[in-house]
């Protein structure tokens, strides 16, 4: 009967369902009513049958129209497709490392435990290219941003040309801090930071240092170091590269003589002896680099406030199921010993914050770098 009703409905006559008569069957006769049957019984029965038929038809037609002959599909667990995780800097840098660790360890904590996160490097303009790409993406949870301090806080703080505002993203959570370390090649003639500062003071512009572009931690951190030490902010010659990995490579092959960068970008070369650390911007010495003095030890405590960080951002107005899934997944990483160990091994410090605390922290970072930019004459 359902097939007959559906056939009539989809023929374009939803309100007129034809009576069914098998092929070759004689025309049906109208039902015979016994003359002696009580009239009230005939009327009550006919009216009841009509009401029942109308109710059955009304209940059946909407379902058949929506999906003839099959049940409605159940929504798939998030994500139902691979997620593109955009790293706004080139491979080998802090953003790339953090993105790949998240892509490896986060899926088991999502509703779809078989989720696939694909890291896509979109470098350029101090991270603005990849960041703007995510800012304009569809907010369905399938395009996310591994946000870094440079593109998410420093650039909006000091460059009015930045094509997005710092607070226009859905902030899902802070992931980690990456300490700022100043280093030179192991064969450089400067064993201590003070030795290097003497040369910078006496021969400004002689020593070149790697950056990943204006308004990045590599650039602003070094200029802050120069100013804190009483030097002009252009005491060194800035050489820009597309990412932290390239900046480290430039120091190793001798294209530059100095680098201030995120620890996780330089850690392998520091640990195997190819680079020498002169100072690290942490309150205490790190277990992974016990020989590198802190900013306070070299009497430059202002460097302690300079640090890189990674966070997970999404486009504005992210769909609620995706937002809830990621907030829960990042909370679960607090108990994920494998992810935490991987972050520490690569030079990061796990620091998971929920969305509102992340927004407050980014706001404070924008204020910090805006003030620093003013003091350095960059604004």
C-alpha cells in the first residue's frame, strides 16, 4: 500500500491518491448496504474509517516525500571529513611542529576517533597569509589554524595593514609556550651574551641575524634585546626568511651569525652541539638545556616576558558541534602523557587553556606587543 501511495504522490498529485485495481480485474462494485442495517452504525463506521485513513495518509506522506522507501540518515560524528590544519609558516618551524603534534595526538579525543588532520603550510607576510585564509574559511570545523604569537598577536598589535583583527577568530584553546632563545654557531667567537653585545655596540650593523619577517618573535624579540641592552634597535642586520626552520638553517650554514627564536626550532642543533645558546627567556634554566643561562642571570630580566606560543583557532562563528568537540579534545590532552612528552621533547612547555582564558591571554599579549612596538618606535 505504501508503494501505491508513494507512486501517486510523486506523480505530482500529492492530494489525489488514485484507487488501486489490479490489471484485468473487473470494475469493483459499490458496497451493498443491507436495508435493515441500523443507520447510526453505518454512519459511525464510515466516519471512523475516513478519519483513520486521513490520519494514516498524513503520517505517511511526509516521510515518503523526504526519502521514498528508506530511513532518514543519522548525522555522522565530527569530523565527517578530513580537517585541514593550516600552519601559517614554512615546514620545520614552531607552528609546523606544533601542528604535526596536534594532528598526531588529537584524533583519539574527537567524537570520530578515526579523524584525519592534514597539516597545510601557507607561509607568507609574517604568517598573515595562512591566518587570513582560515579567517575567510567556511566555519564548518574542517579548516582550522595553528595560531602563533606573531600572526595572532604581534602583527595585529603593531601593523594597521593586518587584514584581520586579533579577536575575530573562534579561539578553541592555548596549546603550549615556546621559550625564546638567543643562539650562535658553536664555532662563533662569542661564548657569552656580553661578548656579543660588545661587538654589536662597537660595530653596529656588522652582525646579521635571522628573522621570519617583521612583527615576528624572531624580529621583535631581537630588537627588544638590543633596546634592553642599551643598543639601537637596528644594531644587527635583519635577514628575513619564510619560517623558523629556514632561519635556523641560515645560521647553521653561515648566511647569518645570530638568531633569536623559538626553542623548539633550534633545540636539535643546540642539543647536538652545532649551535650555542647564549640566553633563554625563562625564569629558570630548562632541563633540556641546563647549560644555557636565563635572562635574569645575564641581567636582562625584561626578556622573560618574550615568549612564543601556539593555540588552536577556527574561523569566526564556528559551528557549535565542532567547537564543543575541540574544547573537549583539548581538555583531554591534559591527561595525554604522550602528547605532553612530545611537546617537552621538542622544546615546548605544555600550557592548555580553555577558550575564554585563551582569549584573555591573547588580549594581554596584543597589549604587551603594542606597548613594546611603541617603545621601539615601530608604531
